[in-house]
């Protein structure tokens, strides 16, 4: 070991770029649409990182499910969504739950206000204190260009989510 912490070829590092402030502090499966929170930008980033975001209505936020333990995140086998046996078992990549090997979450939310170091959002399904890894404006042309197909259980699962 050379003691170097630099990533090797094909590797990379990820760091926290901000934190969720406010909103919920305990996980509740549904009702995220009315939840308002803020994303506070890490102090080592420049003040202008949010410049131009006020022209957008929605953001995509990448965050860490930091309250899921590393041990739990290794349970990657097929399961019934939300434990509901009326729905089929699905593999990890067919679910959007927080128990994932890399504990990464992606959420699309409404941008209410963009300040130099703070973004006020609504509908972000991340808890108070959650580490934020990236924020991107939602571009409508990046939505699916074809009709979206999904199983019926997804509509049932998400009917009260937002």
C-alpha cells in the first residue's frame, strides 16, 4: 500500500455536495407531494453553483439512503414491493426502494426557490439531513419519448406517494 487515496483506473470517488434540511425526519411511505424541504450546498462549493436554476421548475436530486445500514443494503434478492404479497416478486432493478447495494436514491421534485447556497423544493422524498450527491435541472426533452409501460402494481404503489 502506498497510502494513496486517489482513485485508480476505472474508479471514482463521490462526495456530498449538500444536505437536505427540513421536511420529514422519519420515513413514511406516502404523501411526499406536500413535503417542503431545502437543499443546502456544501460550504466548499462556489456561491454560483445554483446560478440559473431559478429558470427551471423541477430538479433531479441524487442522494444517499444514509439511514439504510450497509448490512441491509446487501439484501439484493427478489422481493414483493413493500412486502405486499398481492404484488409479484421483483428483482432489485425492478424496484425503487431504499434497500440497494449502493444506497443511492434519485428523486424528481419541484423547485420552489433557488438561492445562492440553498434550493427550496417540494416533493423530494429524502429525509432531513440526507446527503445530496448531485442536483440537475429537469429537461423535458429527457423524458421518455415513447409511451411508458409499467405493471399495474406500480400505479397502486404510487397512488398515494405524491
